[in-house]
């Protein structure tokens, strides 16, 4: 298993997050993200997890994350 330096800045890979975090600051509500897949269908864009769908890509990028959890670097 890889040894992780708890003070090493990492980028969260969770969808809708993308923040830099340190493992020592990570906790069960540290990350706001979308756990479900993005949905692109009939000119609508959105997230399956929170059932929000918009027409414009800019609006899609602004859909607020619907779930809190741990930051993930993988």
C-alpha cells in the first residue's frame, strides 16, 4: 500500500469538488460533490444523483454539489 503524507496537498477527484486538500484535514463532511454520474440527454445536462437538469453547459457547471463526504485523491 502506498504511504500517504497527511500534510501533502492532494487534489480531490470527486465530481463537482476539485479542491486541494490535506489528508490530515479530511473528514466525513469535508467534500461537497456529486456521487452520481453526469447525464447528457436530449440537450439537457445534469446529475443523476440530485435529479437536476439544465440546458446550458455554464448552468451545468454551477449546479451545487448535492452530497457531503470524504475528499478522495483517486
